């Protein structure tokens, strides 16, 4: 599908980029923390859109389900349940220059190590194989594929739950 | 490319679907009277004046329910591809899934015994 | 005797006329521009992409408007049904047997003044009802209405449904916060706690049809029920899905949070006029959508005799089945008392979640046994009723065994509690006042 030189795919990519980056900017630049949480949710929708463009609809649904439906709600709970978080007065704290240097360094590292090798002079070919969700399911439990990380993930989740309960019930 | 054309429907849906409830609200906004005054716009508290700021006492139980839900959410996400490909797998897959679910049931039992699921 | 014959004639004649009308309409619409709108546009000389976009938009509008229109009818059905159960007549003044009542309600709500509370967060306040209705409408994009007409057949239909349901919880908390009212916020927190808690057994119960059908798409699940409805292969999963979906919509007996007598209508205290109507309509639509989902996932969707030749007949089958589930939920609403919030949470985390996990494991075990043992129907005879019977019988017996086990556990626990209560110790069933700070 083309629209002049701009395919619909490129248009969708641009839209999701605006959503993700704009949402991220909104989180950082907003003084009202609840509004910030809403912008975070907008940004996560953009990431879900990216997954759709990458032919991974399962991951897009997982992004909405886990990030927006669970983590977004937890963020919103935390922000709403703590007092006087709706209007922060100070925008910059004392260590802002350390943060600036670190983020520029991180950005430079990402460009050097991730973007240039993929899109630079020696282009590595992008794989044409599109795996379906059933393939993912088979891979997750096959003995010669990812069954061990699958079980370790379960252990990790158990540890997370026990840790969360220990911390949250500390006062009892 | 065919994924895109599939999801184009959902994309258009996301754009057009908010219009359908927004339309009656807009019509209502046009048709309804608009006479704001301070008493009507005051926060409702069973007819008396509000006392204190709008905040709720931090009841940690809400957060715990959210945490347990999050863990089970991620577990569900792992189980969906497993259930989807279940027909093509052998008995080992059932064992893997059993171990996975068993570990998380363990966590649920721990939470249960530590009384973290009580509302009070 | 005459009255019986008279009643039978009164029921049978409309049904026969209805079926004949449906078949006639079906043959008219099957070969025309209605079925291939895009083709018609392209033949008329329009650019392919633009025609595609317009066809998609038309599809979206149709798919999104259908639940809204049905909701208007549902409001009437609900009020009449509730009235009859409560031994009164219900709306009967406006229009014949009160059929125009919902329209009258809409007109009244259109004229109500829109009072925005002072200090409310304007953007979030206005966006919340829209988001709430949108989260229900989005489900209809994947609903298979007939064998050939559905919005889109997503590969991940069921997961998409669960993901979209979790957007609704966001809308609730935004509504509660942006009203700038502590009771609205409290109500919203409780609603969200209920909604997220009941999502767990909902999704775990939906894993069972996915396992049985080998596909997550709604169309795939309907096609997989050609031989046998999943209601018979997985009755516990159907029960879990039904109960959890009733709790997800905030429907009695789980309607503590919209209870008019407590918390004064909860998170939508500060909403008036059409915004309140949107919350209200969204809830009715959600209940109907759950009925349709129940029909699609567990009772074979549009399957029935001659469904494939006459799509309109298939649609009628779907509507009849979902009407049955909807009426069942109406009956539950009007007959059962309300559940307390701590009973609600206990019911979910200590009964439904372990039951859904046990059901999943049991079904997985038996299904693997059946598949390895050769009892499963091969893909060629998957749509044959007789070939599906062995697998269904095994799974059904497994479900019955699990249900018997669980009932025994509950009965023993009930007996213990009764004995303890007779001996004078306080039990969980007596009301203990919640500690301050709830």
C-alpha cells in the first residue's frame, strides 16, 4: 500500500514513534504525577504498536496486558495513594548535571553499539522468517530450546511474589 | 505486510471507536443547560462540606492485590503459548507446564498462609 | 387444552414467519454490493487503497454501532425482566409495553446539565467515560458474527480480549481520580481491586478452550467446536468464565461497587447527564458482550443446522445463544443478594484461582493422555459429532471428578464451621466490622 512515496507502514511507524517519544516527554516534563502516569501509559501504547509492526501481535497484546493492565495500574495506585504528589515544586534537583552526562553517554553507547551496526555501512540482513505464536509455544517447552529459561522465569516470579509480600507486610 | 493490513482494521477502530461515545456526550453538551454556580460544582460529600484534602489513607492491601495480580498476569502470558501449542507437544511439555504452574501455586499458598490475601 | 394450543400457536407462528423472512433476506443480500462493498467501489473506478480504507471504515462503523443499538433494547429487557421477578409490571407507559422507554431515558439524559466538579482534572474527567465504552466496543472487532462476517480475524483473539478488558480498569481509576472526590476515589480503588482480581480466573479459564482448540483466534475457536461444544468438554472452565465475567462487569451479586445504597454510586458520583449514561450503557454493553463471548467460546457461536449456507441464520443462532446466557446473568442479578467486599476477595483468591489452576492442570493432563492414547479425533473427522465423543467423555468425567472433590472440601469446611459455631466460637460468616481506615 503506497501513498506517494510514503508507505502506510512508514506512516504507522511515524505515528507510533510520536506516541512513544511524546509520551516519554510527557512523563518527564509534567509536574503533576498522575498526569505523568497517564503519559507513561500512552508511551507504552506506542511500544505495543511497534510490536504489531514487527509482526509480533502476541507481544503487542502482552505489552498491553502486562505493562498497561498491571504495571500501569500499580504505578497509578502508588502515585494516587501517596500524598501531595500532584504538584512537585522543584523541577531540577542538585545532581542534574550527573544525570545529563550519564544519559548522553548512554545515548552514545546505544548509537554506537546498536544503531550503527544495524543501519550503518555493513548492513546485516534482517531475517525474513516470521515465527507464529505456536512456534513460540513449542520453543518454550522443547527440551532443546528454552525450557530451562521457562522454568527459571517461574522461579523468578515466585521469588518476586515472596519478596513483595515480605516487604509489604513488614509492619504486621 | 499482511499483519499490517489485518491490524489496519484495529487501527481504524481505535480512531473511530472513541467517536461513537463522544458523539452523544457532545450532543448532550449542546442541548443541556449550562448554569454553573459554586454550590453545584462543590464536591459531593453526602451534602456536607468537604473535610480535608482529597486523598485516601494508604491501605497497603490494594497494592498487594495489584502485586499478586501482576505475578499471575505474567504467568498467564507464559502459559498462553504453551496452551496454544499443546496439541503438537509430547508429555514432556505437560511436565514442564506442571512444574511452572506448581512453582507459582507455591507462591500463592505462601501468600495465603501469610494472610496477605485478607481484605482487612 | 385450548389455551395450550393457543399459546403454542402464538409461539410457533412468529418463529416460522421469522425463519422464512430470514431465509428470504439472506438470499437477497448474498449476491449484491452489500457483501462485497470494496469490489463495488473499485469497479466504480476508485483507487484500490482508498476503497480499502473506506470499506474498512464502513466495517468499523457497522461493527461498533451494532452493540450500541442492541444496548437500547437491552435496557428495556432488563427492566421488564427485573420487574417481573419482583412481581410488578415494569415500564409500560411509554410506547407499546414500554418499548420506547430507553429512548425516553436517552432524551432525558441528553437534557441534563453537565456539572463538572470544581478542581476536577478536565481532560481525564471527560476521557474516562469514552475510554470505558471504547474498551467494550474494541472487543466487537474480533467477534465472529457469521461464518463470513467478522471485523477481523486476529491470530491472538482471546488475548486481545483480555488485554482490552484491562483497559477498562484504567478508565475506572481515571474516573475516580479526576472527580476530585475522596468517595469517588475510594470507590474507584475498590472497583479496580475487584476487576484485577477477577481477571486471573478469567484468563486461566480461557486457557482451556485455547488448549482444546489449538488456536487463540475467535474464528478458530468457533470452527473447532464443529464436533462438540466446549461447554461439554470443559464445564468447569465455562462456569469459571461465566462467574468471572459477571464480576468483571460489576454485575450482581458482585455489584457492591455500584450499589446505590453504599458509597453513593461509587466512582461515578460526580458524573451527570450523558457521561453518566455512557458509564451505564457501557456496563450493559459489557454484560451483553460477555453473553456473546460465552456463546462464541463455549457453545459453538454461530453453529447450527444450515448455518454455513444462510449466514443470517447463523447470526440468529448466535443471538439466541447469547440471549440465553444474558438472561441467565439477568436471573443471577435479580435473584442473588450482594456479596461483601471481603467475601468477594476471599471467593476469588481462595476459591476461584486455585480451582482454575486445578482445572487447567487436570484438563492438560487428560488431554495429553487422550492425545497420546489415540482417542482424540483426527483433523479429518474433527467436525464429526460421534468422533468427538470419546475425548469429550474423558474430559467431562475429569471435570466431574474435580467438581466432586472441590464440593467435598467445601462441605467438610462448612461442617467444621457449623460445628465450631454451635460450640460457641465466632465464625467467618458473622459480620465483623472492618477496622478503621478502610
